[in-house]
């Protein structure tokens, strides 16, 4: 994709990020100061409760009016405000970019996930994985539009393998978004189990093309394996097309079943539909996203 095309994708993603974001309100966060409710008490202006004074407590939070009345020290408790943690993992497999329409949708979703997280004040980490190779992306590469070149430059010894996530420095208690078309052969349970380690909340965002899901092939074709780069000639008869469609449906039914089992939000996002419309229709009902207001 050209820099101009990426800038256009970024603009569409920013428009979507003004209306939708990751489900940050559904989590009880612990950690750095921010605007979201935490699991403890802190120093915001939002009063929460009283409790008895204990040695070592911050004297600034003593209720001096109550002390004047009772002679006992009590503490004012305030709502803790913390900063959400978001890890975005991009599947940089060639199948994500072989078609210009799909590549644009991948770029829009990547920009959207990153920009909406930053707008919410989240601590953001960006990663890319291709086969047995992976890297952590510099967030500065987001708005310079250099992230795609870095991700596509990943050199995997075996690019036909599922994206290697085991070496990524995923952070505890994070929302972990895996942006992938899921067109690889692996056991969904093992991947979701890995992403959910250390109290991670997992979200799957899967861009797809209608021509992948419902092809109208008939006759002789030369198919290209996007990862291996090999070519294979086939004649497509109705029975073969039917078997392909059944295998495709079964593949994603398996992912959906596994996502339910692991309490993972799973949204498949069509590439042909306008971004905001697709996100509202596919990601919002499944709680992969929430409105910004």
C-alpha cells in the first residue's frame, strides 16, 4: 500500500474511533493513573467511602471535620483512577494483504484499534507476527505510517506456520486484541489459552473478503498459496466448490465455539462494507467494542 492509501485508511479509522472503542469500561483496572475506574482507592475527586485511620495513611485524606466532632481519625476514600493496558497483535501473514481491498481493511482496523486506545488514555503496545517470527512495533511508526513496512518485512523461517505469539512480551491484565483473518491451521483453544494468560482479556478481530467466504469459482483456475508462494492448477466443479464452502464454514464455527468457551469476543469484519457501519453491525453486538459515550 502507498503512503497516501495508508493516510486515507488512517482518516477512516479516526472517524470510527470517534464513535467506538475497545470495551474498556467492562474491566476493573489496576495500575497507572488514568480516567477509568480501578479496583482500589486512590486520589481522584470522586468520593467513595469512609474508614478508620491506620498508621501510614496519607494525612491529606483525614476527615478533619469528623475529627472535630468525634475526636477520632477517619479517612476519606476516593475512587482509584487507572490507565487501561491494551496489546494489539497484528497477524502479518501474506494472506492479510494479498488483496488490495482486504489490505485496506486490515490497515483501517489496525489504525482504529491503536488510535481509539490512545484516545482513551490507554497504555498501548503494538506487535506483529508472521509464521515463526515476531516483533514489537514502535508506536511512533503508527502516524508516520511506517508500521506496515516493518510488519511486512518480518522474515519467517517458515511463513506457513500460524503466527508465533509465544515470544511477544504480552503484559499482565491487558486487553489483547488479535487482528487476524485466522486462515491458518492451528488449534483455536491453544492460541486463545496463550493469549488469555496472566489475566488477559482476549478479543479477536477477523477481516475477511466475500470472495473468500462465498466464492463463485467454476472451471479451471490457478490458485496461489499466499504464504508459501506456490501455484496450483485446479478445475473447480460444483462438488469441489461445495466442499470448500463447507470446510470454510466449519473452520470459523470451530473458532466461534472456542471463543465462547474462552469468553473471548469474536468479530468478523467484512472488507467490502464501510468501516464504521461494519464495526457497528459486527463488533458492537458481540461486545468486542463499546460506544465512546
